[in-house]
C-alpha cells in the first residue's frame, strides 16, 4: 500500500476547488493523485497532517468529486485509508464521499 503525504508530496497549502482557484486545487489533487490509484486498482494511505488546513471546497472536490467522476462510494472507501490527528477532517471527507453524487455545493 502506498502512502501519499499531502503536505510533503502535494502542498502544505492545498486550497480551492478548480485549477482557476490556484495551483493546489482539489481537482488537481484528485486528477493527479487519487484517480491514478483507483484506475490501477491500488490502495493508498492518505496522510492529511502537516498542511496549514483544508478548505471544504478542496476536500469536497478531491474526494466527493471522485464519485461524480463515476467511482462508487465503496470503491473510494476501500481504496483510501485516511489518516489525520483531527478526526473531524476524516469525518468531513467521508461525508463528501457519501454525498459526492449530490454535486458540489460551495
């Protein structure tokens, strides 16, 4: 199982929904890091500590966006193990995955 440390491998300042919002958007993280794992049938630990925080738009687009891209909730949940010292972040991401087909709300 691979480990992706967002703060080290992507950015300490992940923010925004789409690339127009900045270079470290949720869409970019989803497309460049998460979708390849799903396409390859791999599993990964997502280490979420070490960033300067997460906006809801980043988390919703990165993780909820996977469901809108056609992946099932079960596929996403089984592919990614979220690690964070703040359990509310993991809960928030799981809500976005569960409701990903509802569409982006912010």
